[in-house]
C-alpha cells in the first residue's frame, strides 16, 4: 500500500503531478471544444431547416460525414490533412516556412466537428418540437426574426434539447481520451506513460477511471442544475 501511495504522490518520486497535468489538459480540451460544438451544431440545425435547398443539403451531408466516419479517423484526417493544408496556404505567401498544427488544436477541431454533427440532430428535434404558431404569433406582433428567436423560440429549444445534449456532453468527455493517439499529454496519455514506467496497470488505469467518472458526475450535476433552471415555471398555474 505504501508503494502505491508513493506512486501517486507529487514530486520526483510519484506520478501525481503528471496525472494532475493530464486531468487539467483534458478539462481544457473539453471546455474549449464544448461551446464550439454547441454553436456549430445549432447553426447546422438552422441550416437544415432552411428553405434554401443547397444549404439544407450541405448541412445534411456534413452531419452524415462526421457521424459516419469514426472519431479516430477524423482526428487523423484533421491532424495530418489540416497540417498539409496550412502548409500549402503558408507557402503560397511565404517561401521556406514550416507550419505545424498542434495536437490540441487538431483535437478541438476534430471533436468539435463530430460533436456538432450529433448536436445538430438534437437541436433539430428540439426545434421541431416548438409549434410554428408561436413564431407566427410573435412575428404578427411586430417582433423581428432575431427577437422572436431570442425571446420565444430559443428558450424552448434549450428546454427540449438539454437531455440529449447532456448525453452528448458525457460522450465528448470520454472522446477527449482519443486525442492521446496524437501524443497530447492529456489524462489517458499520462496514465499510459505512468503504466509503462511503473508496470502497475491496475493502479493507474483504476485512478484514471475514477477521475473520468468524477468528471462525468460533476458534469451530470451541472446539467441537472441547468435543466432545473430551464424548466423553471413549468407546470405552475
């Protein structure tokens, strides 16, 4: 037991520092990706409901591609393909320049695309749950489209979408572990390094499992609070 505690201690003799750094990097990756995926997913859902057929078609193709391609393959394509694209653009303006796409940025982009594709379906379902008559009534009162969306439609969309978004958020939290394949020192990557050096897989994988479960628990509590806030006033006379 004493040896296990030493492995998990902070300082030169333990791996606590590395695990904490990996946990914080995982949180950064999650926190940066989530709002990007939510905003993009909402815009894609709006595009799917657009009367412009080309816009609706493009949005449907987008969601089909990123829901159909495995997340790991998406990561590889964004990381290597994005780097080649940026290198091509840079060389178009400046000769002999080297452009590198960081693993963190590639992870944010790839996971953001995948998350937004699934989130768009949740938002679309929520939008379809709001009666068209409410929008028409608001417009007949002289409210602009933006004002109608802000005051009438969007709050109801959020209320309907929260349960589905909560599940997707937990999936995103787990998917951050995939970025370890790009040598980003997030929680799983640091855990693997610790296992390789100490030959204690059960200990470190159990700790990593516990940390992921803790993050999921805290995220669930947060969404429960948001859901309670969004449903305030429901069912009251």
